[in-house]
């Protein structure tokens, strides 16, 4: 009887967790998706390409520029973001999913990964202006960091200001790493990737951290942060701090959801994403 009771408790706990979310990365990889309509190269590297889902509506449509996460490491590619990309297409959005050189790729890390994001954003000019009416940048985890960082480069004090040829309406950052200085001092595998990205710890590379850490920069577009309160990979404290520092940034926290629930199109987070894009 004691064993049966333990099994019942375990199954109840498992079912409760499933209802709340807390999906794993491997489960994300198993989700169905519609393949992209087109793959577009924006550079010479095999990692410099965009997966493009055309809008399924008639006439101009909003475009979501999507940046995948994975601790900036080349162990993780844009493939795991396809389920949410194709779900956004179902809701009338065009999706511009950016692959980029990461840590471990030739030219990845500092500064190549950052150059790739801006070049991929600019490359949207290859799509007819008549197909797009608004542009949003959205990223998850390390991709959320890159989305927030890219949005800060549209101000006149940015060295990239004259390079950028598009206008961004809003940033939506999912479980984003926004304070790289603090994150680099952590001990998890993802936190330890931060000094790999920037070539050192903050005490030796502070100028680089100051250039790329969103909590030290001024956004040029409104930002919505969506973060699960049960996230053990990127603490919600990161988003709370950024929302406190930036008047143009708002936080939508979701109880019980963990890190990868934010890119599960079947989780409650997806409705939060739609609302953030439609506000």
C-alpha cells in the first residue's frame, strides 16, 4: 500500500507539472511545425541565413524577426524555434527567423554574432515593402538578449545607427538574459558561456559588457519582457531589474512556467506573446 501511495503521489505531481508547463528542451524538439517557405542567405558563412515564413494573409502583414537562444553556443541552432515560428504564421504574421554564427563557429562570439544579427535585420529589405506593415524583434533566452541589444542600436549615439535601414515597432523578449555582468558570474553551463561570448569576465572586458548588456543601454523601441516565474536557467530577477531600469519596458510574469515554456506554442505564454505583439 505504501508503494501504491508513492506512485499515486508521483503521478499527481507529474500531471500537475504538465498542466503548469515546464516543458523540456527535448520536448520542444519533438513539437510539430510547418517548414519555412524560404531560406535566405545574408552572408558567406553557412550559419548566416534566415528561415522565412510568409504571412498567410492577403496584403501587408506584420513581421516578427525571431532570434533563437541556446546560450550563444553552436550546440543549439534555429531549428528548435520552428514550432513557435510556424504558429505565429498561423496567426497572420510573417516570420524572419535568424540563424547566426555562435560560440564555436568560425567568426562567432565577439563581435561576429552581433554583426550577424544587425546584418540579418537589414537584409529584410530583400522582402518587398508592400508585404510588411510593422516590424517586431522577438528573441528567447540568449536570443532575447540579442533582440534587446539590437533594439538599442537604433539610437543616434550607436556606432551602428547609420547602418540600420529598418524601423522596429516593438521588442518582445522571452526569458531574456539582460544583465550580462551578473550572468557571467554564475556557475551554470549557460552562465559560463557569457565570458566565452565576450572574451573574458567583466573585470577584464567591461567595455564589451557595457556595449552589449541591455541593462546598461537605452532602448529605442518599447520592450515587453515575458518571463516564467519558475525559470531556473534565466532567473526572472533579470527581467524585473530591466523593467525597473527602463520606463519603456514592461514585464509580464507568468506563474509556474519555466524556461522553455516560453517557446512552446501550446503553453499559456503564447497568448501573452500575441497580446504583446498586438498591443
